[in-house]
C-alpha cells in the first residue's frame, strides 16, 4: 500500500462526516497532498427489489489519478459512527449465522445490505478500487470487501485490483472468517486518541455499572460529546 493511497483513503473517510463534502474537498484540495481529482456524492435512494422497498445508504465516491498509471483509482467510503446509538450498536455483538461455518456481526451485516454494491461491482470490472471508512464506515467497508472477494461473482472479473483501508473499524466477524481475509488486502489503522474508539471501550462497562436510569442519562451526555468532538 502506497502513501498516496493511504492519504486519499484518510481524506475521503473524513469527508464522509461533512454535511457538504464536495465543498470541503474543493477548499482542501490545494492544501493537501492528495491525488483525488473528483469527489461525488451517491445520495440515499429507495430501491424496490420486487418484494419490499429498501433505502440505500449515502456513499461517497472519489476518483484519483495514480502516479505512473493510465487508469484512475476509484475510492468508495461510508459515514462512520457519529451518534451514541450507532456506538451502542457497535458494542452489541449480536452474531448472525449467514453461514453455518462462520458468524458475522448482525448490525454491520444489516448496514452493509443497504450499500449500493452494484455500483462498486461495476467499477471493479474496469478500474482498481479502494473501499475505505472510519469506525462504523470501516466495518461496513470490510463487510463489502468480504462480499466482493468471497462472492462467486467476484471471481468472474479479470485483473481485479481491490484494497480496503479502514480507520478504527471493529471486528466484523468471528476469527474463523476474519482470518480468511488477506492482510495484503485489508488494512485497519487505530489511533489511540480516536474519540469513538475511547467511548466504545468505556461504554459497555459504564452502562452495566450505572443501571438503566443513570445509563439513559449517560447516553444523552455521550451523544452531545460525540457531536462536539472532531472525528479523525
């Protein structure tokens, strides 16, 4: 993994939290050493699959010129944890037996099902792709990575180059499944000062000690705290 790819992934993961990521990108592109040239917002949209209506989640897409390469690299990222209720979902490790030989985190699985993965698959047919995200966004990115790498449709692609760079992403599956993922493809970085990771480490113990009445008050306080801190 090159410094260029890491920098682009970090910048795009941060932009996923912005209310207007394109405007922020235009202001920062001259001050940051990045090769991203375009950032596009894929808005949330309802999709009917023939039986039920689902809402696909918001996604950021970035296009970068790679040094020494004719083809661009396509980046995808998803917004991470930015409220305490999502943080509590991160902490609740309810597993889902999608495959009897391995268990995955149900909340992350449910989030990943709302991703417009058909757009990612289409880009994978023609371009190198990097899927990235911070916290919950990183967990969703990992789930998408497992899906595209382990799914049968992925093996029909020719000359696929795919990488996953996440920041503070929690374990999305049991070790039996996680160990199948190549360390050359999946890269997860954790910063010691990341406020989301600090709160996630403290929250389960605090809620258990405080009980239901004081626990609900703690949730409200931490929610305001998450709004105030700068993530990444």
